[in-house]
């Protein structure tokens, strides 16, 4: 069984971070010097992440629930808006027209266009993957599709997998390629918790597929009688939406929404059962995996994403797991030594509202998106939603 850290070990609101910038109180924008800034963007006062001074810059505003961000080798930034729009920023400028507006998306409640991943050889093949909700014959479902992107145009649509059960709040939809070049997909329990333990259902699972949607022969349930079961990598999940692999170990980490608290960070491994709904919060079971971290009691942090920082702009953050938190309104920083949690901090707490996606750009800057247009918890404010980024202060 894995160890847990109690909430008392979590540092609040930058409480353990020392600001080391002297004589600087405010940065003004200079769009001509930094093309990624939007006109008239405000830049916050310098702060410090792990004793590294940084500033927060506004990259884009007046958006609607930016769910996923991906950077192409040529410097373009792709991102999804949950209403069904795939957007592109190039040379620091947001293209006015979406690259794609999905006609069949179901954007009810917290559903819509969510996951986005670029193929590891995107520069050569142009393959771009999307995960989104739609209305099927049996209700709300999730579909993963692939397009070929060429010169800011999409073609050759291919369905990778579909008919995954979904519900307004529990649809998973985080998609990423792993170190093994396989496509991993998180799915929610579709508000039907027993489905997470049912290997005949794709709800409440982590799926693993080849780039074309076929099933790898080394999947744990490959020899089961149906293709859908053979796609399962792990099960017993409620609604995991953060997914990345630890540098050096290639361990898969996931952040997962819990029930009324009980949010989790898990190390997810081949064929294992993560307990939902049989066990949750601080409960345990000898044949089920306990979370590495679990957040009880309330308030929940609502972890919406997760990524390991590999950049050089903030060397003190290298190897840290960063989680965008909705109800927690922060970026949760988890320092690790392999499977062992060293410490935690809540960065930017209560400063920018609900934080959903966290992603690192090729230059090492850390991008994050707000998610204030979330019914019923979000409280939209002027200029929101936004994409912002952390850059080292000069």
C-alpha cells in the first residue's frame, strides 16, 4: 500500500516561498519585445517559485474554458475551448478563426471538446488527436478522433475510439502519448460508479491504444474476448483528468477528482485496480491500489490536469508534478523522490480563479488556463477566461 500525506503537510498560498527580488515592484508590458503578449496585457508584480523570481503574463483573454494546450515543434500553440473550438496561436498572435469548430460536439454542462494531443512525430506526420463528448444513441458519449494538420488546415479525419460512456461531470478525456509512443486516454465513471469496476465497460478506466486506434498486444486484458476490454490499461477510476510520466522512472502519474473531497494523485500501473467506488477517501482494500496523495477533508482541490516540469527556465521545479486545481484555485506543486512525496506547495492560490490546464512551453515557461465559465462553481469576470504564463523575472 502506498503512503499518504495529510492535508496538514500542504503549504498554503506560497507560505514557504521566499521573494528574493529587491527593488522591483511591477513589470509593464512590452508587446514589441515579447510577441506572445496580447495588447494591453497586465503583468503581475514579481513573485517567487522555489526561490526563482517570476512574473505572470497574460497570453490570451476573452476565451471560454481552455481545457487542453499543446505546443508544436514549429512554435505554434494549439488549444481547445470546451464549446467545440480548436484554436491556434502563432508568432504570439491568436488566429481569429478557429482551426476547427466541431459540429457534433455536446457541450452540455462540463462536457464538450476537451482532450488534445499531438503525435510524437507531429513534425513529420501532422497527426493531431482530440477527445470530445457527443450525443449517441444511448446518451452522452466520448469519442477520440485523429486529423492530419497541414498548413493550418485539417483533413483525413479518423475515429480512433468512440462510444465511451460519459456524463455531464464525469467524462475523463485527458489524452497523451506515453514514453512508449502509445496513446493513453482517461475516462470517467459516467456518474455510474459500478461501471468503474466492470471490465465490460470503458467507463472509469485508463485506455491504451496504438496511434491508429488498434489495441497493443501487451495490454493487460488483450486476450479477453472483446476489443473494448482489451483497450483497458487500468480501472477503478472515478474521473482522472491529469496525466503525465515521471522523468527518469517513466511512472505514470494521474490526478483524479474524488467524491466530496477525496481528490487523489495516483501512480497508475498496468492492469491495476484503483478502487472506485469500493474504496475512496482514506479507505483501503488489500487487492486495490491506494492513492499516493489524497485530499480530505473538504474543501476539495478538484485537480483538473497534471504535468511534470522538464524545462530549464525554472531549474528548481525540474521533476516536480504540477497540478491545475479548480476549487483549490491554485497550481499544486508536488516535489517527489521517485514514488516518495517530499513536499507540497500551493502556488498562485486564490489569485486567478479556477485553474484548469497547466503546460510547459518549449522555452520552459509555464502556461496555465482559467476556467471560470464552469457551471455552477465558476464566476466569470471581465476578460475571462484567460491563458496566462509564468516566466522568469529579469
